[in-house]
C-alpha cells in the first residue's frame, strides 16, 4: 500500500463508527497501543476493522524511555505483537518516563538531559527498534519545570539519539509552544533549529491555561481546538521542512467527529498546498 | 559535561515518583526544588486524574452507586496505595474490591466490594481471548454414552460468581444499566453469569446450581460429576433447563472427552 499519509486524528472509542466510515483521502488514525494490549474482544476487533480501511499509527506511552534500568521485555513483546497484528504505518514513543519500579504513572515525566540519560535512552530506543524490527520516532515532551542539571539542550539531545539509533523524531508543535511559554524561550527559534530531515511525524493539539496560574502556566491538556498561535507555528514549520504526516490530538472535552474532521482538514489543506516544500 | 553524578537518574526518578503522590518532597530530595515550583502540580494532577479516571471507567456500577464525588475521593485514597502496574489502564484496579472491603467510609454499604467484583468480572470478560461458543447442536448430537464422558469447558470470556449475603447481581445490573430495581429489593443470595459470546459482554442471573455446575466444569469435571455438583448445591435444580440456559448464553467454549474406563467410574 502506498497511500500518502496527510493529516490524521486520534482514534476515540466514541467515534469508531464515524471513523470507520470516513472516506477522507490521506486520513489515518493514531492510538495508544497500551489500550489495545488485550487478549481479545471488541477493542481489538474495532482496531482491526479501522485498520482494514485506514492506516494506523501506534503512539506508545509506556516504554518509559527515560526511566533508568532495562526496558521491560514483556511490554516490548506485547508492543511487538500488536504491531505484527496491526501493521502500523508509524510507531512512536516519548522522550519521557512513565513506568518506574513496577508502577505506571499516567503522564510523561521530565528528567535531566544528562549523558547517563542519553546512554540509557538510546539503548532503550535501539532495543525497541530491534524488538519491532523497524524505526520508531521519538516525541519532544511538554515542559512545565525549570530543571537544573540539563547537560544537553533538547534539540541536540534528540538529534544525538537519532544519530546513535537511527530513530526518527516526532515534533509536537503544541508541546514546543507550551514549553516555550512556560519556560520562556522562543518557539519560533526552537522550530527553526529543529532538524527537518529527521522529522517523520508532527503533532498538533490544544492546550489550556492552568486554572490557578492562568497565562503563566499553559497545560498540554488536549481538551481544546489547536490554538491560532500553534497553527501559525505549524505553517512556518512545514514551509521550511515540507509536508509530514500530521496528527490532530484531542483527548478531552471531545467534540463530534465532524468537528474534529474539519480541524483535520485544515492541516490536510496546508499539507497539500505547494507552499509546503517537498520533503 | 554532566552536572549530576552517575546513578543520578535513578535517584531523580525515585524522588520524583515519591513527590508525585506525597504532599511535599523530602527536604534533601534531589527534586525538592522542582516539587516546590507551582508547575509541579501539573504532574501531580495529571497522574492522579489519569488513575482516578481509569478507575471510574473500570468501576461504573460502583461509581453510580456511591456518586461521582464519593467515588473519586475514595479512588484518590486507593491510587496512593496502588498505582497501575502498567499502562493498560483497563487492567487497573485489580485490588479495588478488596480495598473497598476495608475502606471504613464504605462500611455502610457492605455489598459494595462485591459490586466492584462484578465490575471487574465485566472487564475480564470484555478483554478475554476470542473463542467460538460451543454450539448447542453439538451437544444434542452426542449419544448418551458420549455425553457421559464429555467435559464442557467454560468459554474463555465466561465469568461467574455467587454472593451469599446480598442480591449483588440485581444491584450491580441495575447500576450497570443505569436503572433502579423495580419494587422492593428481595434481600437474598444471588449469582451472576457474564459471557461474551460475540463482541459485547452480556449478563444473566445464575442460581447456586449453575454456579456449582460451572465451577465443576472449570475444574475439568465430566458432565455427570458437574451435574452432581449442581444438585448438591440445589437439590431441586432442573439440569436440562440449566444446561440449555448456559449453552444458549454461550457459557461454554470447547468440549473434551474422558476415557471409557473413567466414564464407567464416573457413572457408578
């Protein structure tokens, strides 16, 4: 299959029927593989039905790349099993940690970007790619905290991981915007310096203001439409690096499928305009 | 060059994970300065909300019985005791029923842990391996002699339970269906059967004979022994009707047959 992936949507159980029937060209769906790591039943049946009509991206939250220690072989085996079953177009993970000493923390947690972390993460990426027999992409996280002890800047760190492991990068433009606003750097600058050839996927999402701290703390809440500022950054990015499969993420305060589809069409149109330089 | 010594990553993660669930970080903690930043609350809130949302999704009948506010407050206590073991949050909360059984504010609702157990059985049935249910016609075709040597194996998704102290099935089923029991609730023991013969989990009441029959089948007992177990639990049980009901519900997966000699033994 040589379908070109343009803009995709996060797949929500509430939208299965509409998603299954949607004829939009270039449409693809992203899921967290962990939600489908079951022995059988309707979840897997739904995903396989969608997969028969649309490409799927597996966007993992639990390899816990940045956690010290060995990767969990059981988790990698389950991920590999699902990938063999679904044959996803894309597989990605986060530059973060979530599972630690046998407990899963449902978030993408930060860490100091040190040489120790770099060694650990590149080893885990390599082992993941070996287990999956393919390249995966690593996503830049949102930032909320000023962490002392970073020995690497994030872009250099990601580029070094790609150099060591051959992985691709998933560039989340909303995460860049949120992190830049929270920590006080320039999102434009960050995006202008991000290594375009390594980018294999882009994420767009909505954010919200912290209920207590307001504008001084933005939260990557995925509960709103993509903000105008993030759309502007996205246009600037794809003018520079060319079109990439782009996902609209929405996890909370879900609108109906048609509303998400129209937001997705905006990205799709941008990806198909000649202004988006060929990759 | 790294500013942090080797082994610092694990120390950072130990301290960060601790601070996520504790009100404040220990003063000497490598994350003390981070936990003091107002933004640390984003991580605390996200982790707590993710866990509580998962429990609420996995225990809908419990949540409906006690109300969302009570449920989420109780869930927050549970989360601090038992974080998810992995990111498949559908599996989260295996010990929630046991937690409710010793959670003092829940003491007024002694049936609540068993309602939680039924919510859990629903999840197990929902995520169980796919299996074709046993065709009732396949049983009908067996000769009496073969039937006496047959073991019916419960379907991979079939779950059942007996509740001695309260009409837990009725309470659970009403809350699962978001309805209220019709008339006065008859305070008697009840059993429940959950099956997933196709995509959707289905449920039906099950009497003591049915529970004993399925327990025996799950232990590998051939039909005559399973029948004796059913009659032992309820001596007026109608075995023909029971078999027909269980087969129609899709409670069985495959059949196997014991050897001739054992069947003679069984029939004595």
